[in-house]
């Protein structure tokens, strides 16, 4: 397994796996390809996980300007067949290392209360519940981690 920071040439592969993620969680709000490109500019970042030549997971990070020295974790996803192999942990670890290198002090995220495995995963990695920080109408759970 290889985790790497995606570049502009990976945009279409990254967008494809995010669409798969959105389908799985029944996301009501989705970025189009142009809006998704924000992860490749403006201090955003996106990582992909590969097993052999197959993209099997992803995670994104973007600045959270409404909270001082904070970024937001977005779109953590690992294909079902590859879960339980440490891929999500590696993706999150890469994001945390990068966020620290960018001098962020906090990582925030939102999720839905029906994504119980995701909520438990984040809690195991030190994320704690916090107040709502955005206006995402589908999000019901808000969490943050002090880096």
C-alpha cells in the first residue's frame, strides 16, 4: 500500500473515488469537478492510497478560515474490500503530519450520526465532539483534534 499527496494530474482519479464515497454515504451536497479542484490549490491538500495500481482510499484537507489556525478533514474513505488494513490510519496520519507542517493547531471535521464506524474511528484518534462550526445541513456530528 502506498499513500501519496495527489497533484493536479491526479484530479480525475481523486474525484472518481470521492464520487464513490459520496454515493456510499448518500451525500446530499457534492462538489462538481471545478469546486473539487480547491483541494489542489489555496493551501488545500488531497491524498490517495493505492494498492498495486488501484486507488483504494482518499482524504482531503482544506483551510478552515472561520477558526483560527485550523484546517478541516474531508472525504476520508477506504473501499470496503480494503478496510481493516490500516489504510485509513495511514491517510489520517499523513494529513496530520502535513497540517502540523503548515502550523495548523486544530483539525476539524463534520460527519453524520449514522456513520457510527467513522465517529468511533475519529474518537480513537483523539477527536472530540465540539460545537457546530459550519452550515452543512447534512452534518449532525462535529469533532476536532488539537494537533
